[in-house]
C-alpha cells in the first residue's frame, strides 16, 4: 500500500481519521475538494469508546448513506432505552422513522473503517500509520501545511489551504496553533469497561445508584460493552491497582444482574474480557478556528463519556465545519464556532451535572430529563440542515485568510453552491 501523499498541495489536510476526521474528509471530498487525512494508527484499529450513538448521529449516518452499511455488518438496532434507578426500571421505546429506524452502537473497528472507506470512495486520500511531526506556518502566522513521517521512515512536507485538527483531547494542532480554552468542565469520572457475550438485545441499559453508574450497550459480534463508572477521585483512591476487581466490585453494588452478565466474559473463550480504563478528563471547549486552521471532534470539544454523546458531537461538528469550509467566508467560520458552542455549552453543563455524582436517586432522573431536552434541541437543529456542496471551485477562487475577529484578508466568497439532503 502506498504510504506517501500523492500531491504536494491539498485544499484541506485533516490530522486524525477517526469519527470526526473521516467524516469531515468524506463531506469535503464529496464536494469536490482535494483532501488528505492522516492518522498515526492502523486502518481499522480499535480505540476507547462507549459506542452508543444518539439520534443526531444516526440521522447523519442515514443521510450520508452509511447507516445501512453498518446494519448490514451486523450492528444491532436499538429500539428502546432502559433507565435503572436503583431497583426501579423505566423503559422508553424509541419513535422510529424511515431515516431513523432506531439507534446503533457499532464497534469503532467498524464505524471508523466505514467512514474512512466512504471518504476514500468520495476521492479523499487517507493515510494510516502516518505521524504528523509538525505544522508549517508562514511569516504571517497562518498555517500552511504539515510535516509528516510515514511508517517506513519517509519524511514529507505537504501544503494546504487549511489544517484541520481532528486529533483528540491532546491535539497537536490545537497546541501548535495556540487554540485557547474557552470553557472548562468541573468534574470527571473514571470508566472501566469490557466486552462480554450477550443474547440478542435491542435496548440500551443505563444503571444508577448513589455514587456510581454503569451501562449495558449491545454492539457487534454478539457482544455487549459493559461499563462501570465512578468519580475519578474514588478511582484514584481505591481502584487504580486492580482494574477488573474495581469494575466487578462496582457492578455488583450497582446491579447483581448486570454483574452476572459481566462475569460471563471469564467463562467464554469467544469474548474479550480485558478491562479497558479511561481515568477521566474534565470537559472543555477550545477555540474552534484561526488563521489557516480549525478543530473538530474531541480536539475542539470534549465532555465526559458518561452521557455517551461524544460520537454524536463529532459527526455533528464535522458537518458544521464542512459547511463553513465550503462557504469559505470568515462569517461562516465564526458561525461554526458560535453554533457549536450554542449546543456544546448545554451538553457540557448537563454532562457535568451527571458526571459529578453529586446527586441522589431522587434527582438523577430529573437531570436526565434536562439532558434529553438539550438533545431534542440539538436534533431539531440538525434535522433542519441542508448540506451545501461546492462541486467545482470557481475559476480563480482563493480561500480567505480566516481571522478569529471575523475579518478576511483576501479572497471572494464561494459561488456555485448547491444543496443536497
């Protein structure tokens, strides 16, 4: 497989080719732009994830023509959500529609690969096992390209009109570009999970008791992701020495039935019972764009995984950023950050309220209702979007120099814009 870039200059270079990066690459390539996406990990590799997609993400995958691929690959269709508050269970059936038959929780080995394949089919170039060593800037401070190192030790410098950071919490792009942190979350939770064999199941299950929570999330290959969550401080004090013991101790206190399901992993050779751990990081909102750069996914907005909204955020913001890039004006980039923050702010607040574990069973249900209201607003806004697609760049068009202040230094706005659903 070729591991060096095909061109010396691209309309956009995307650092990171997971959910956010691959989605952005796909949308921009479908619009006719020359795109290069780079990822340091192997194609189809796994990553930490709770997998659960919410309604906005499923709607987007449906509109992009990818939902059926994931279902055909054996991803279970989720048609109900069950909340377990202590010993009480409340089951909420999901209202189905042709574009939204239910929810899904695909393994990242499948979801990320599907998005990368779609990006390549659209004409994007995606290179894995490729490390971005540095960013290249001009004398004016504008980002102009990247320096990359491939798995075979080759070094290349590639230029671009815009560098997009989709490289996660510790984003190199954000660090190099000096992206400011606009807001910080106040809390974090530790999450310990493993995959267990599970009977066919069409519901998400979320469990809550004072000071702890957990989940049962059906995913691919006849497995479910079973998660135990506690405050990070408690994890540090009590559980850092024995991850599997900590997970099972929490699950037994949370729900004996859920713990029994988790214990099956040790008795089934087909399962992967290894415990994965995410210690927790407080959420944040970073500056979304600057001169020749933009952030998307966890690089720009991260919230605790306890609300299982990270993939939904990544797909939503990738489409919003693609809209801004295809418009090309400084006003469009300002709108990208503004619209992201209008949704992300309430999501961060609601997630912090749940991840704090500063609640009782008497009020956690109300906090979930508040988060549901936030997601309803998000879904309604997303459902109204039309994706602008610039198939052919206007003759002589040059991208504007985007300034955080909303001014441009040169370059007309795009024309030739059409819309698709």
